[in-house]
């Protein structure tokens, strides 16, 4: 796969014929989008299933791709009656999306957390877990 800076550039998608995930470089031709695997095989993929690798892995070392649904612990301050602001962890669920040059966890109703800005990982909480 290709690297830009420190992040490996690769994609995944579901093949049109066998409906299995393939990983590699994304290409386009008049017949549709296809992925070239490490073994130099060509697979036409459903465009709706294509996702880019974020450069990050979950707690089980599984690669995190665009469109993955993630469960993560977010740090949150809250005020007690005596004016103390302790931290607590809140379990949240979101979808990885690429927006404005960054991978983010889109929490839909609750706003968004910056997950990855080009090659510099930035977390607002713990490492995401799938």
C-alpha cells in the first residue's frame, strides 16, 4: 500500500460478485470502482461500501476504516455542588467519517469528536474500540 507521511493509504470495499471485503488501492474506470489487492488482483466493489483506512487500530489491533461503527470511552467533566470538576468516562457510539480533512467520530445527535487529522492522531478520550 502507499504511504503519505506516516499513514498507510489503503481502502476496503465489498466485492460486487462475492460480497466479501477486499483491501488495497482504490481505482476507477468507466465500468466502476475497483480495488487492487496486495496480490495484484482486481476486484470491482460496491461504491457505497468503500472506506479509507484511518491509520488507527482498535484495542484488538484491528484496523479502523471510514464507515466503521465504534464504541469509545469519552472523558467528560461534570460539576459537583461544591464546585469540583472531576472527570468521568462516558461510553459512546459513533461512525467514522472523513470531514473537512479529518477523520472524526460522528455521534449524530451529540456533535463530533476529532479522531484523526491527516497524520497526527488526536483523541478526545480513550483509543476507540470497535
